[in-house]
């Protein structure tokens, strides 16, 4: 299992190698890993017991000889399309050409041998205890507030903008602080001299709040501040509230007088017992703290929770010796081999003759068998990921989970949590490789879901030069990531970036991608081809990309269906909904013909005031079919009993979807999560957004499970839906039962379930329910698409260079 070349080196090097060999020689550590697995959920048994509609077992594939015996017959002949021009592969109806290739080629793929690179370069001063050493380059990844080659330089990141006579704490910013500012993170705390010095003093907590009695001076505050004030809860029911950012509220937050609404000296036990007053505007917003008064220290949210090889410090993984990477999942030569992650097992290790510098091993190879496609994940500097997590001012921003007082997982409803989920799955995937020369794709993990939500977090993020446009700010963020990989790595220029993958999670996807990266594949939630809506469609000014200079953006569309993918948004796993199997509810229990519950615009109470919201589509739907009175007390012109279009939030939303045959899918400010809601509750999606692709629409055959209507067909919507016969309805409902998992981040959820079971013994209801369903989820679908594109994208035909072992028959390869 282990091969070691003959060595001519110092005794110190021999001793080091002997210790490595001693670890590696315990073969059962590779064959039967000691780390946690999914077996305790019965995962493997479930995975092999999923059946397709035609009876084919998911765990089985056609014999490899089948394709050789039938090589004279084209794939289209062996896997004919159905009447909807779909070919079913592993339960899903794919567009014919894709489904045929996957059925005949991907299904027979075999393992290939990959030389994984295990590095051991040292960093200056061991990063001074203020960072993590990237052993591939010997470069430090410094924690928030530290920089320099050895992370020895401390930064001063102020919470406040410069003071003026009128504004002694500077103008408003999320980090504005009248108490103690931690200048390594630009975060505000009570500070020394108080009973609870580590209790956050966030935004209005530290300033005087009063009842608004006069007109508000809009020009003095930026848009983000206005948003906060509009949404802040009033002191008295119905009374508007305002904040004076020029006047600190030290009398209250620092008081020890129980009759005043204090904060920094308030005892949690007394406050919960209502024995003392506390300032209602204060809150526990920072990650790693839990409870109304931040009284409990809990786990922060880190990428893959540092893979068990490090400590999560506010979002940044502080890796143990011998490990590095954003989630501490990359072993160096100093790691214990039996602790290596599953995607590096089993390994055959080879120590080179010249692998030493000054008697130290700086790298060796570990041969691992994997299936293509192989994905190389860049280990970018932390400014693109970890620091964005470590410094966030609201714990719910850009993540999919936090942790409660027992360190149990609390899933969030943050739609943008999809970016973290996809990133975590990629890092833990058996398709991951550390060998960039062997990789088929290169993933650039720039977390725009964090940078765009944090745009107004603190002065050091420098939004001023972007005129308050988060779109411009984010474009520059991606350009910096592009410049880094161009300078640091050799892979971009080989294909002009065509084999690179970027994730754009925000409302209009990759519309404001810098022109330098447009050749790459974009993972988005908004597939606007700009064939009809050829301008920014968001009603939120700060995200408008029409204002971005063409010199920076270029003239590309928002989405190119030939190269890009629309992936589903994050939806939290609901144990109750999963146990009820709402996605499988039969036709006879679906009494409502059409259902939509959501913001319907200015005609309704609390509706968005902008006419451009939802591009006016939801408003048109409400005008025709509104089933609840608008501000004028009017219903829709074509109100019908079995058609529900309502603006008031439903407390039984998932149940309502599962009780309906058809469900509306329309934009919000750009994309919304309505497609996922519909499919996860087994309701046939009715897509109304011209020229804009939905998740997987350019690869799956939507005619098999969805209905797409033109925006000008809204007045005729009900007549069209009533025109489907029961056979067609049952056909689409049956397909939804087979594909609902492909709109759920099951892989990332189960990775978290595994971590929770290993660390605390928790098996929550969502973990149990998802362990019993098939693993054809979002990430699996993504990998299947990458495999197809690897051998079918036209640009690959011109690719030259070293031919790689593919693991598929010659008949499946492109003819170069």
C-alpha cells in the first residue's frame, strides 16, 4: 500500500521519514478510517436502496462492456428521449443530449489515479500565532486585524469615521461605537470597567433613541442607515423611533442603577426575572455569543467548522499544527496521516529523493484513486472568505447556521447561505484535488454573499470610493481575486479562465462581474439572459449595476446558458416538513389550483413601494387574481375560490404549498426562493419571468415538471392551468417526487449532521429524515453537470497539452 523510494539524505531526514512510514503502514487506517462516517445514519444502506421510476437501482450502473458492445449505435439510439424531449438519468429528466451522455458515459466512469501534493513549506515566524501558514506557498493567512509576512503587524481598524464638531463619533456606519472599539475587528463592546466587558454595544445600543416627532432629514444619512431606522422597533407600539448618532447613551448603557434601562452592567438572571431594566435597542448580534444578554459563549460559524483540525475564532479557522486551508482540511507533511480527510484516503505515499531543504521534508506525493471531474479549490487570502466571516457584525449574515447554548445547530433562513453550503461540499468532496495540474476545474472561493452584506459594516471597507454602490464594491472584490490567482498560480492563462468557476450569490447574479473573468463559469441564482430585461432589475439602488462603468464591467449579459449555471438558493432543512413528506403529497390532497403568498407591491399594506419591484410582475398577478383585499379593499379582477394570491404572510406556508397543484414563481429584487419552495413541497412551479433562467433550467427538462408562462399571459393564467388534464398533472407531480432533492443542499446538511454526531452525539430530526432519502442533491447534480461539460463543452475541443486519464470509454470522449 505504501511505496518509499530509496533515499540518500541525513539521519534527521531518515528519522522523519521513518515516523511517516510508521503511520502510513497501518493500512487499516486507510481502509477502515477511524473518523466519523455516515454509517451511524444507515447512509450507505439508504444510498443503495433508492430506485428510479423504471426500477433501476441508483447504486447500480450498466456494465462497462455495454457501451463497447454498442459503440456503433449512438447514445441517442440507446437512450431515446421521451415525448417531452427528456432523458431520465438517476431519477431526473434531463435535456436529451445531457441525459444521454450521463446515462451512457458518466454512469460507467471508473477511478483514476491522482498524485495529490502534500506540502511542507514553512512560514515566517510561524505567523506569530496570529495566522495560519499556507504550507503550499509558505505564506501566512493572517487573522482579522493583523498583516505582514509573519502576521506581526497589528492593524488599527476604527469603528468610527473621523469626528466632526456636529458628529463626535463620526457619521453613521454599522460599526459606529460610543463605548470600547476592538480595532482588530472594528467591533464595539462594553469594555473594561463594566461588569460584562465582552458584551456587544451594537449600533443604536450606544446612542440616544427618542420618539420621532418631526420630519426626518434624509440627506444626512446614507441609505443603509435609513434602512436600519425604518426597520428598527419602536419603544412604544405604533410610535416611530429615531436615533441621534451624535449623542452617546452612556447614562443608560453604563448605569448601575436598576431603575434605568442599562446594558453593560445588567445581570442576565435579574433581567430575565424582570427585576432590572435593560435597553431594548441593545442586542446580541455578534457570532459566538448566545442569549438575550450574550451571556453564553458558543461555537462560531466557520467553514466546515475547521474539519476537526482547528478552532473556530469568530469565523476564521485557527488550524492545529500541520494543517491549513480555510477549513483546516489540507494536511501538510507535519500532519498525522491517520487524521487525513476522507477525500485523501486510501493513499499510496511516495517520498522523493530531493524532497528536503536543510533536512526538512517540504513535500511528497500521495496517490489517491478518484473519479473525474476533479476540482481544485484555491486557498485564497482570508480577505476573500475567513476575514469576512470573522468580522461580520450580524451573526446571521451570509451563513446558513449558527449555534445555540448547547452548541446544537440552528439553521437559518438566509437564502445566501447557499454559497457557504456549496463551498463546504466542494472542500469535503471526493472530487476535490490538491493537484492543480491534474484538475479539470478551478473554484475561486470569493464570498460575495458576505462582502455585499458587509458593505456598510465599518470604515475600513472603503465604500466611499464606490458612491455607495454595493455592485461596484463587489465588482472590485472579484477583480482583486482574479489578480491574485493570475499572480500566484499558473492555471488561469491555460484556458483564459474557461475552466474556472465563480460564485455570484446576490440578487442579480453575475450582472456586475468584471469583464476579466467573464469567460469562466458563473454559479448564480439569477439567470437573466438580458433578452428582454436588459438593464438592472432590482428596486434597491445600492445593487443597481446600470451605474457601473462599461470599462470595468464590459458589455456581457448577466447569464450565459451555454457556460453558466443557475443553482438553487439555500433552504433550511425542516424536520417536520421532511417527516410529513410534503413533496410526495398526492394529487387528491391538493385542493388549491394556484397559490402565491408574498410581497405584492405598493397596493398592499407593508408592500414594497417601488413600482420596479419584481419588475411589476407580482403586481400584475395581484391585479388579476388577488384573493385578499388591497389598501382600497378590492380583490383581483378575476378572483376565484381555488386561486390564492395573497400578500399577508401565511403561518402555514409550506402546508399551503403542499395543498396546491400549481405555485407561482416570480422575481423579487432579482431572484427569489419561490422555485425551491414549490419543488420542496411538491407543487408544480409556474414560472413567470421572461428570458430569465431558473435553477438547473438549462440542464434539466423543465417541461417535465414545470410550467413557464410569458409575462403578457398573466391575465390568462387560470385558463391555461385549468387546461392541463389529470394525466399531465400527475406526470409532473411524479417527476417532482424524483427531483426534489436536487433543490436541497443535502450534502452540506449531512456534513454538519456528521460533525454534530461526532462532537456532541446529536442526531436531530432533520438529520434523521435526510439520512433516509437519496443523495441526488444540489451538489451531486452540480458534479454530474461538470462531468458532462468536461467532455462536451466546445472550447475543450481546442484544448491542447497533456492528455489525462479519464476513467470513461474512448467512445465517450470528444473527437479532437
